[in-house]
C-alpha cells in the first residue's frame, strides 16, 4: 500500500508578480557576477509568443575566466572558458 502525501507552500504574491521577481533576480545576479571582462554578456533579451507559450527569450555568453580552478586554466584552451546559452523563460516552463 502506497501513501501519497501532498505538501503545499503558500506564496504571498501572484503568478505574474513571481514571474517579474524571477526575471529581476536573474538580471541582478548576472549584473553582480559581471566585471573585469568576465561574467555574463546578454546579446538578446526579448519577449516571445509561440507554441511553447509566452515568456522571455535570452541569448547569453558566459565568460568563465577566473571561475575555473587555477590548475585547470593552463590545460584547457581559452575558448573552452566561454559558454553560449539560449533560454526560453516562460514561467512555469523554462527551456535552456
């Protein structure tokens, strides 16, 4: 016999307020982690409306640099420290 338990956490904001807060938190984190030629470079940030629904499309380049341990940096090529990300953020669904 299997017993299923359900837990619910009440949220103090609407879904739309949460979506805006999530976008703000991601943008604030990206800003704090950027500087000195490293961090996040946002190339596209635009709304979308397609078969996946509505949301925000972003194309970012992450420059890792000093985020990788010092003993690994000399071994790997410089272009391996750059990551490209395409993301479709449409709360509650996200595709990266």
